[in-house]
């Protein structure tokens, strides 16, 4: 690697020989001038000079990374030593990182295994998933079979289903990130797994796992041996894709009112499924559908099934606010035959299976959303330091600091709430969680999406025009502004969550409570 001085670079100051310094590195942009979207004149203006400040006032770091190999000549002085994974992937921007990663901070919940797990997981996400996600978010392509299998082999998929699947891991040849022993895996490891996915482009992100995270747990928790050993194994290894099919055109949060129905065949060997499901994430490319259907005359008399894609199942893409690569689907079931050993749980008792699964679904949504919001805090804090207006960085303006204080304090409180609820999950068995945490998790989701609304509003105002532009420095702000309502609606709308949280608490209201 070549070493230069500032004086060396000053000699290359013409249109035919143009070198720049950016962040201590030297780049030859002579030939690149013809390709530069802003024209060659602005490059010529900084020929032979340090262009760090002007570059980062216009571009994101990854824009520089994109052209680094082609244009890089050397460094000013001695090159910086290579960064460790932790140095590369852990931020020290104030409030830009999760609490347990901050210098001098300690956590009652996290240990060394959690931090190692998070760094390894973060590296895989940002090197393997993020680049492909940026391309597919625009093209609308579905995640490839290869990327699903890579996630399976890395242990990412098993990490996102959580403790419930750990007994299966040793038998499947899955190695968890950092070689973590399955018996030491807890809900904080799973929390980390969901949070780290929050940096991925939202449509592609949901294509990678929204259906999996809510569809796989019922297979493993409620499935019979056949379902666990075949469907469960295949989805954990990324060989097959799964989705959860609950919502219908006529039915959203009122799960008990669904009209899709299944009837037992005369031979008693099959259930015959007919009906329609809507807004089913990953439904367009799913191989396995976890479906709830009405199986009795009484309202709420439901049964859950594991249904393999077959004749009689038709899926149609629904266009939403984010990319088509999420595979959001309208699904039709017409006389679909389901073997009786593919019932999840017990016949006619599927309502409780659905409700139990909602806790995990809502918690997963919150964790992933928190990961996105924490990343937004990091980007916004960085931006207000480097963006200048009226001759000073934005952060010098009281109105900007006020907006930052409002959004950061809310995200800090949200993270503390997530940690507390995750600790409770770690301390309870699955049945107890189902009974005790439905209301608190509903209120947590309500809190999270209200915080997201505030963060989206403030950051768009801070970034201005960049906050409503799909590319460039505000690209993640624009994505949040366009898609934060998904978290407010999916898995139960804000209003339903708020009401559920209070209604459930009233069950334990002391009868003799008086003011």
C-alpha cells in the first residue's frame, strides 16, 4: 500500500491528473470525472485537495466504499491497522448503539456470549444480507433459495425462532453463531437476532423472515412428530419457506370471526379447506402455510393446520407501500386436502394456539422495529453533527437538539421496556408467558409504534428534502417514513393492542381496591 504526503497529492491538481484526499485516503478520480453524476467540474474544484468535508456533506460512507477499490491509490501517512469485527461493527456515536455495547456501561441481562453473538450476527447481516437487500428492494425480486439456505446454515433462522427450537438444533447439524451451545441460548440471544435485522431494507427484510418468524413456531410448538421432523426441519435449514395465514378480507384483529373453514372428510383421514386469506407476508413464495380455519359452529371454534403448497392453493401478489420482495399475498384455498396428522395442537382448539403465537409475533415485531429505530438514532446523530446550515452544524440549533432529545429519550425507554419483558420471558415457561405476558407485550407493541411515529416525524423534519428521497444520505429516513405503519398494523393494530393491554390487566384487578 502506497503512502503519500499532503504535498504529494497537491501535485495532482489538473483535469488530466486529479487526486483527492477523503478521510485520510488518496483517490485518483481522473477517469472517474466522466462518470461522476455531478459532472467533472466539482471534482476539478478539489483537485489536489482534501475533500473530506464536502464529500460527507453530500454522500453516505457506503457510496465511497462502492468505488474504493477502483479509485484508491494509498493513504496519507501510515495506513490505519485493520479493524477487528467489533471495532468495525460497533458504533460509538452517542445513543447510536444498544445500551450493553456502550463504553463503561454494564447490563444485568447481557453477558459476554450475547456480545460475541451480536457482533458475529451483525457481520453476517451486513455483509451477506444488506447488499443483496439493497438491490432486491428496488427490483422486487423474492429472496433466493441460496440466501435462505445460507441463513439456515449460519444458524440465523434457528436463532429467530428461539428457545423453543433449540432441542432440534443438535440433530439438524445447525451451528449457532459463535458456536453457541443450544442449551445456553436464551431469549436475549433471540432478541439480538431480531434487532440486528432492523438495518435491512424493509420489504426485503420481511421477505427474509416475517413469515418464518411467525409461521415456524407453531410448527415446532404445536406440530405432531411428522410436522416437526419434516416441515420443522426444512424451514430451520432454509430449504422450505413458511408463512402464517390468519387475516382475511373480512377479518383482521377479530380472529374468532374468520370465515375460512375446514371440514373433516367422510373417511376421517383429511380435512377439506376452503376460503381466502389476505395480507399474508411471504405467501407468494411460501412452501408451507400455517393456516387457521373455522371448524365448528361456535364463534372462535378454530383449528390450526400445516398445509403444504399443492393443487387448490392459489397465491396472488398484493402491492403495498414497500417492496414486492416481501411476497405479500392474497391466498385462495379451494378443496385443499390436509392429512389429519398435520393439525397443529388439537382440533377445534386452535384459537388458543393463535393467541399464544401472537405474543411471540408481537415481541418479534417490536425487537426488529427497535433495531431499526436505534439505527435511525445513530444516523440522525451523525447527520446533525456533519450537516451544516447557516455556517454551523445542525446540532448547534436548539430546535434540533429538542427534537433529538424527544426521539432519543423515547427510544431509550423503549429499549428498557424490551429488556424487561425479555427478562420475564426468560424467567417463565411457555404456558405462563401465554397467560401473563399477553397484555404487557400488547402494550409494548403499542409503545413501540407510537415511538416510531414520533421518530419518523422528527427525523424527516431534520433531514428535510433528504428525508423524503429514496437514495442518498436520508434513504433510511425515507424508508422509515414510508413503512413505519406496517409495525403499527401488522400483528394487531395500535388501538387493539392498547385495549388488549388494559383489558387483560383488569382480570387481576383486586375487588376490594379503593381510592
